[in-house]
C-alpha cells in the first residue's frame, strides 16, 4: 500500500529545525496533515479497492467518487437474491435487519436476545462466512444463502422487519457491456443512460496512487512542520509585550493555514463535472 512521509523523511527534510521534536510528535502531526490534505481534497490518495452503490442520474455519464482508476471490475444496476434472514426468538417483540454501505445491522427488541449487533461486510470473504458469523451469535438468527458472492456487493436497504418472517436481501449481479472509462478522471460513459435511482448503480474498482506523489509528501511535511511549530506558542498570538501587558490575537491564524493549504493542493482537488 502507498505510504506517506515518515518522521525519518521529515528529519532528513528539515534537519536541525525538527531536532527538538520526538518521533511520536512528528508522526502525530504527519498523520494529522495527511487527514487534513485528504479532507480538503475530498479524496483518498493511496490506492484502495472500492465496492460502492451510486445514484443513477439518467445520464450517459457516471462520476466515480475516487480517481485515478487503476483497475475496473464491475458496473451494474442488476441484482439477484443473496439470502433470506429471519429471527426466531420466541420472546421477542420485533426483529429488524438493515444493510448499509459497509455493515449489516441486526436488532432484536424485547426478550432474552434483545440488543443490536453490527458486522462489517469487509470482514467476510463469502456469504457463507457471514452466515456462520451471524448464526454463531446464538441470538436466534437464521440465514439461507441463495447466491454466493462477496458480501461487500450487498445492496443497501432500509430497515426491514424479520421476526419469524424471512426478509430478502439482494446483491449486485452481472455487469454492463459497452461501458467506457476515463481512468484519469474516474468517469464512466455508456451509450444508453445510467438509470435514475438512489444507490441503484453498483461499481467495483480500484483507485488512487500506488506511490504517493512526492509533491503531496512535501506538502504533508510542510503542513506537519507548521503544526509542530505552532504548538510551541499560542497560534492565535500576533504580538505580545511584557511592560503594561498587551496581547494581540490573530483571528485569521487558522484561515491562513487553510488558505496556504488550498493554494498548494489546487491541482489535486477533486474534480467536479
């Protein structure tokens, strides 16, 4: 996986200017700088695999949340039945199941098994593994897998009731033909429009950099250095005088940091079409 700058990189970059800071201090500010950079750009830069359900907009173009795309596997609005699930707790008042983007939530209301459990879909490589985990809770859950697939392809649903009544959960199936990709910008094109809907288009792809660009590492280290040195004094202080004590507060201190950061990151800000 792509790595950002390290404390060793920062020591080599700034030499004696960071000699008074510990490795832990530098690593903490580097991690904060990385988060700030990705938040400002609204992107994840390290290459990552994505399983996502996007909104169709009745357009022949679909913009992926992350780019550049390094591998593209699947795009579809077709689904098939993944499994049925129900809870058979004899003393419960109700039971529900909900599939979100990355978890399945199981809730029992009333009785011995009352409570809620959330399981991360990425923790299971097959639906059989997910089935074993859910039934292994010993909380009255029963699942019947119909079509085996990667659990990360499950379609998100709202809350469904399932006390002694099966609730059916779907999964992405098949893939469009005739889809073209602009990998650099992360845009899919299709001759016919992507059907309109809420989280009705499934995409599976990889995006990001296998090696973080050096310029981003440089910005990260510069930002981390700013954060370290600002911690040494009040970051809102513009001036101070001891005789007849005076204090001037720089209300633009934080704004200045973000203005500098935005200027540096302009080429990496998320593209909007």
